[in-house]
């Protein structure tokens, strides 16, 4: 069984747009995850513990700053 010829040739396509899209989605995922984590921590500490608003806010700010430092650092590569 013979294969039909194709216009696709491995390694010859310009993938810059795909790379930019992938990097955008990964960045959105990282920063979105940090936002959700900070929001959940803040709400949990404020409403479910005796920490109160100021304790929850201070802890959420610490997590946001540390998360921002680690995410900007590049991490794995």
C-alpha cells in the first residue's frame, strides 16, 4: 500500500506563531493558578478561621509576592 504524497515536510514549517501561543497559554495558566490560590487562601482565612480580614490579607499578599517571585524566575528551564 503506497502513501499519497504530502505537502508537509517535517522541520520545514515556520512555528513561531505556535510557540508564541503556547508560551501565552502557559503564562496564563501559571498566573491564573496563582490568582486562584491567593483568592482561595484569602477567602478561607477570612471566613473560616479566626485570622480575620487583616490576617487573611497579609497572608494572601505574602503568597502573591512569593508566587510572583517564583513565577518570574523561570523555574525549570
